[in-house]
C-alpha cells in the first residue's frame, strides 16, 4: 500500500507538465466597446451564445438593493421584436435551452442551441441588449416572481439566511453587506424611472462580454456578431467606487435565528481579499485542505473520529472586491457550539503554526488538477469561464493558466496566508439558532 | 489602378451598409447540422466480458463503467438482497481493507461507486492503471463481512421505516405491484420482513450467481489508448471466473380487464398520488419506437406537455403532471401518467388525466405540436453528442438492444420523418384507456366519496381497494359514516372522560407535571409541562440544558422565550394558550354546540369517532375503549397550511387517571416520538412556575 502511494507520487510529478490542455479562443472589441470571445469546438454541432454583464448585487445605491437580480428577471420579459412571453418558447421550439444567473459582481445570460441556430441565439441576446421592453407591467410581474423566489429560496429554506448573516457581519460599508436578492421594500419602492436609468447605466456594450462557443465558422460568426451587435450604441463608462472596509481587529460575535431549522449551526467567518489576488487562491487550497473529502482534516476529526459534528465545511466565497471565508458546522446531539469552535480553531491554528504534510499537499494538488480538468469539460462551461476570466479577472488566458497558480502555491505560502487572514481576532463568530429572531 | 481599388472598396462598404439584417423577424435556422458519430473500439475476453473503448483526448480524464446485462432477477421473500449486495460492494477487497481503499481513492482525486450488478469510476487519466486495478479488485474479490452487512441492513431498515407513511413511496410500490404482480421482478418490493430474512450468505450467493462476466460490458471512455486499455483489462479482469447466471422464469403480467381505479388509503395524506398505467410491449428495435416516444412527449413530456398545460397551467391542481413510456427487451414495461394533487381535486384530476389519455389517441396531434417536439428531440440528441459518454451509451444500446448498426446515425432523419399519422397510430397501440389502471394513493375520508362517482365514456369507473402491500381489501371506512343510533357528541366525550378516570376524579386534580423526552437527529429533546385546573400553563422544550422554547402563562398574560429572546404573548397567542392550558379540555366541551360529529374513521387500525372541536382542531376517540387516540391541528407556517398530528398511545394509570405515555407528533416532514418519563399529580407545581 505504501509503495503504491509513492509510485503514484512520482507519477504525478512527471505527468504534471504533460497535461496542459489548451482552450483556444480569439478575442476582439467591437467599435461600441463590446468585447467578443470566440471559441471553436467541433466535437458536436452545438453552440453556446452568452453575454456576461459587469453588473451585480453590489452595483446599487442605498435604498435600491437587489436591482441586478431583478433585472435578470426583467430582461426575459420581451424586446421590441420578441413579444412578452415568447422568449422561452423560442428557445425550446428550436431545440435549445437557456438560463441566467446573478452574483454580487456580474449577471450572466446564455442559450445553448444546435449549431444551425447560432443566428437565433445572437439575435435574441442582441435584442436583449439593444432594446428590451421595460414597462410597469413587467416590473409588477417580476416583482411578484422575485418575492416568490425569495420565499422559496431563503425565507422558507433551512439555513437560507446564513450567508446574509455572514455578509452583514463581515461588511460595514461595502455593498456586499446587503443580500444579492435585495430587500423587498427596495424593490417595491422602485419606480419605472429608476429601472430605466439602471438599464441605461449598466446594460451597455462597453460593460459586457459576448462569448460564442462551439461548432462555429469563425469568419461567418464575426460577421453575424457585427450585424447584430454592431448597431448598438456605446454607453458612458461605468465607474465603481465602493467604500473600503477597515480591517477587523477584534472578534465579532453575533446571533441569528432561523425558524426553518431544528439543529443550530456555528459559523466562523473571515474577510479575505478579492478573487484576483494570489492570496485568494491560497485560501482556496486551505479550505480544501480543511474540509474537502472524507479524509480532510475537519471532516475526519469532527465528523468521523470524535463524532461532534454532523457536518463541517470550509468555504472560500470568492468575490471581486473582498471574499468571505467561512467554516460552517452542525453539532451532533448536545455538543455545545463553543466546543465546535474550539476544535475548528485548533485545526486552523495548526495551519498557521506549522506546514501541512507533504502527502496532504500532494493530495491537494491532485484535487485541484481534477477540478481544473472537469471545469472545462463542456462547451457551455468553457463559455462561462471565458466570460468570467475576461470580465472579472481581466485575463482571459487564465482559462489555461489558472492551474499554474495553484501549482505554484507552496506549503510555506499556505502557512503565511493563514497567519495573515485567519487569526482569532479577525473573525466573526455566529451562533445560528433555531427559532424566531428579533431582527427583520 | 489606384482608382479601381477605391471604387471596389467603396462598393464593398456600401454592400455592407445596405445589406442590413432584418431584426424584426426571427432568423431562420441554417441547414440541419451534420452528425458525426464514431464507433467505439471493442474486444471480447475469454470469460465473456465485452469491452468498449472510446478514445477521447480532449481532456486528461477517464471513466470506466462496468455493466452486467442480466435478465431481471426475482428476489422473492428475500426482496432487498440485491440492494444489500450493491451497498456491500466497493468496500475494499480481500487484499485491501476498506479504510485504505477509501483513502487511496481520495488521494487520487477519484471516485468509485458500485451497484448490485454494476460499477463506475472516474479519475484523471494518468491514474487510469491504478483506478482500473482498484475497481477490478473490489469487483472480483469483494470482502463481505458480517459487521458491514449488519450496518447496511440497519440503514435499509431505517429507510423503509421512514417510508412507512410516505405517500409517494407507497404509491410507487403498489402501482408497480399491481401492474406486474408481486411475483414479477418489477412488481416486488422490499419490506421490513423481507429484508430481515436476508443473511450475509444470501448476499454472497447473490453475488456468486449474478456478478458474472457472461453478460458483462466494460466501457472505458477518455484520454486512454486502446492498446493500453486492452493490455490492462486483460491483466486485471482475467481472474474473473467464467459463469452464466441461472435463468429463472417468472409470471407474465397482463393488463387490467377494464378501466378501473385502485385505491390505497393513507390517512395522513394531504396530497393524492395518481398513476394511470397500462402495460406496453415496446422494444427499442420496434419500428414505431420513435413515433411512440413523440406521442408520449406531446402528452406528458415536461413543461410543454399537454398534461402539464392542463393540470398545472390551466387548472392549478398540481405543481406538475407528466407521462412516461418505458421499453424493455425482456418483457412488458409500462406507460404511466402521473400527478400529485391536492385532496380536494383528486377526482377532477383523475377525470382530466383520463381525458388527455383518450384525446391523444382519438384526435391527431397538431402539426405545430409535432414540429416543436421534434425540435426538442433534435436539440437533446445533438447536445448529448458533446459528451463522449454518449458514444459509448449508443454503442451499448446497439449491442444490448439488438439494434441496427446505424440506429443512431439515422436517428435524426427518422425523427424528422415521423408524421402526425404515425404518432396517432403509436398512441393507439401503446396508450390503452380501456385497460388503464388508475392507482390513487390518498386519504380515503376526503377523496374516496367523489372517486366512486367518476364516469368515463358514459360508464362508472369501478373502484377496488388495496392495502400498502398491494393486497386486495374491503372498502375502507370513509366519509361521514352515520353516527350509531342514539349516540351524540356528549356521549363520545363522556365515554372518553369515563375511560380516563371519570369526571369526579378529574375534578380533584389541581395541577400536574409531565416530563418527557424525544430523540431528534441524534439529539435528545426534553419536554417539561405544567398545567393547573385554573388555567396556568408552562411548557419548556430543551436540548440538553439549553432551553429552545419556553412558554409561560399565568392565566391572564404570558410570554415566550426562544433562544434567550423573550417576547410577550399577543392577543391571539393568549387565546391559543388558554385552550392548551386546560388539563382536560374535554370537560369544557360538554354541551358545546359548536363541536360537530364528523364521522367514523380508521386510525392505525382502530375505528374512531371524529369530532371537529374548532376550525383548526379535530380529535379522534377510539370507539371501543373511548380513549382519545389522535388530534390534528391546522396551522399556518410561513404562509403555508401545515397539519400537526399527535397520536396518543400507551395509556397508563397515574393516581387513578389514564395518561398517554407515548405522544407521537408529526408536522410536515418532521416526526417526534415523545416518551413520558414521569407524571406527577397535585405536587411539584407552585405559582412561581408561572411567573
């Protein structure tokens, strides 16, 4: 057994250089500032057309939260040439599928069609950008839909408020303090004028990237892109100037309540740097080390061996301006939350005070390589990655090179980063308890 | 010369400007894309294992699937033996202990899963040799041990227990058993009894009989070389001893003789599960396979199907209604149309399902429906091609289903050639309303009366009754059975009060204290409750020493403490707590004209009087003993109606009064069994308890 692992180790080292897979792409700008990325893959006659807009939950003014997500709904309502209610029918009756999602940092829309419907996909996305219908009827309809979504996904869902609680305790000034879906009173207060102004500000070609990926002819596609997106006028430059947070230097304690749960949870959270920074990558590795897989440190100790926790997970929530790093546990039986916190801190302290073992380091490298390989396994996934790397990381080439960053992270660096960000005086400790809260 | 260039350039520009696209219309689709389907490389081993390899070097990863295509196996009185075999496989091997096995798989960043006659693993391709070796070792030399067997058996029994009152699970079991009979592999299901009969030896025997290479396929897809795969597979799978599974016959099922409703009473059901089903003899190689798929898709495939549009979008009876059409080379499979609906609309939903089933046969589908459905199929087919697994799956189908070699190469062509007429012919052949069995699983007292009056094509649809083991039974008690002659609400209440000790004894009670505990997901809940005859009340629910919820009421005002947060009771809460505070509320129900008799129902096998105590509250009193056996309360939880049911069992005497010592509460998906530790009468309570 020992021998086999050693053999595996040396295999990994020699194979490391050989496995660089290459996603080929071409990128350019239209005159109106729209960035275009084309990726050709002839495996199957399928094409993904997608647009990512650099607008997310954080792009709002006080009292108008949740606008970006609301827009994601609104922009399926129809355009000057696509009638209200026809969007989904157009997709399914042409053999396609589509969806959209919004984060605090960006909004992403996409369709996947058989490749002979490439033009249809481009038409639909250009219609959405060029002249969506924004009227009171759509606003009222989607207001209801968003409220229903909020009830379903957060209010009635066990641990649904957990991330909101973490965010409001980690951030004081930055818009990340508020939920991405927004406060319903803000949506209710939104006027048609507000909504139109938001559209004009953020939904402009110079704030977006178009990705066309799949079985395409590059020059024909370029022409179609110019035809459909070229005539859309450029907008004003988008300026983001969000307040900076002052560092947390004393532990923050908070309690939160959730009527949908029976088992309390404990959360330890830290504020971390934005995702383009190297330290964010290192933190990714630390969270995998602590809780990814049955042989990870926290899982093995707290769930398997000592049976104190039903579940334990460390998550590095990567965001553009600041990240949130959190460890989440559910106690077994009567284990007090404070005991869980002590156990967790003990493991985090080990990462700060000593180097992780060579074997664990190698396991991490295997895991990240496996993740990297599987992340680019579908054209749909590649389209999303290309858009993200360009728009948010400012470097499309990361799609091929990001793995090198993880590979270059050393055990010493993991220790250094843990020392820099994961100290007890920098953390927020939340008791997330069953029952009625006094807030909200 | 220069001039010519300029002219050319200008005209080119003009062309661009004037040949503007017309964005007011949806662009037309280009010519249908060409499909390029490769064939996998194959080789056979001497022991019978057939190997298919799809080389795909796009990503440095590999997946390996082992599939044993045996005929269905009848497990009989040991139903459950195959699942247990599946869960005991992949836990190491004769040479590698379980923990080491898991650790190594984890280290490689890989995954391995086993079924009773299958296995699957995926890994980075550089670990292909080792992961293949581990998988082969675990498959060929499994290490079945008693300790693991007991653990897996317990898990399975716990699951069965949790499904006892699960309407969906019961519906699934019974619908299968009625369609195929329980003497057929597709009709039998595991029960506590059958699982308890299974021994470790049975698992070993099952493995020895069926985990054999004779009908086995190994499918390797990914960044590997055929030559290397062949060499390694031959090395690792040669020890797999040749063998052929026993071939055992089983009964051949037949359709219902006429349209009928088969009803299963599940008294706790708040929704009815409806399955309209008939048997179909459909194989993939049949010429009308594709038209049959399209007919089913138009009827009940997803959010654009007729069932969905009718029962959800139009009527709002359900969150979704769908249909499915099976195919099977070994014998009959099923056509099924299903919906989960609210109790109140169960009969209407059955009518709508029958109407849709009838309509798809009677009238041709519209051209638009057919075209849109073809587009859906085309899209799905094309999108699936991106995944190299698809190539392997298709090749496997061709092999196992005895299909023509070009079955998938001509798939789109054949889909496109299907006509409206073909669809109707297929619908007529495979969807058989005149032999449909409509299996309804639900609450008899609320849905049965209307179900008995359903007309289909002018004839009343007969209802037959079954229990949850799919055995025929007499009609269950339902609806408002007449109150026996000369019995009134007060008689029921008096009989209850008499049964627990008599009014006289009860009036001696000034206070009582009850302590009880329940187990919840591994946590112990402690309940303490105090009540006084003058309406004071205290209830404390704690996990260990931590109070989770405490309610205190002094007869006039009260408060609630939740997780350390104290809140005074509002007006509505006070009204509610006042009702709770009375030790024996039945005393005050006597001569209350608002309390209504609602019929006789069977609760846990006992006939009981049902009294409606208020808008929200209903209680059931055992006809024989007079004791209260159940109470249900409707409550509003976050905007959704929820029923809380408390069953009272195990009555024991304390100071001459009968108290239930087991209180089982079910709220939505949550279930608690409170076991009473102690009840004290007229002691242990003081006024300070209610401050």
